[in-house]
C-alpha cells in the first residue's frame, strides 16, 4: 500500500466510526508526508478542530497543523498551534 493510498483510506474513515480520531491522525501524518499541507489545514478546519481539547489525538495532531500552516504561509496561524512548552498534556 502506498502512502497516497493510506491517506485516501484514512480520509474516508474520518467521517465515521469510533476510531475516527485515530484515522484523523493517520490522515494528517500521511498528508503531511506527501506535502499536501493545504489538505491538512482543511481537515483541521472541517473535522479535527471539533474534537475536545483534551483529546490525545487532537493534541498529537497540533504540531502537524502548525507545520502545515507554516508551509502554506499562514505563519500567524502556525504560531497559535505550537504548544508553549513543546509537550503534549494528558
């Protein structure tokens, strides 16, 4: 299975299921690796931002979104996604 196929499969699973947040993380990781930063930001805006702030998968996705925002020249947005102390809080 190619990385492209992994991204596409994960994106299809984002809409349903109890493992939804894990598929979001998988999708963002694959999209980021493929250089599809705009899609990472779009997924954040449409799906991931709706997860509770204490959700671990959401917290693990934040650095990817910060990097994606930076790469699409949204530097101000990238800064607000970067944790102050660089750690994930559980």
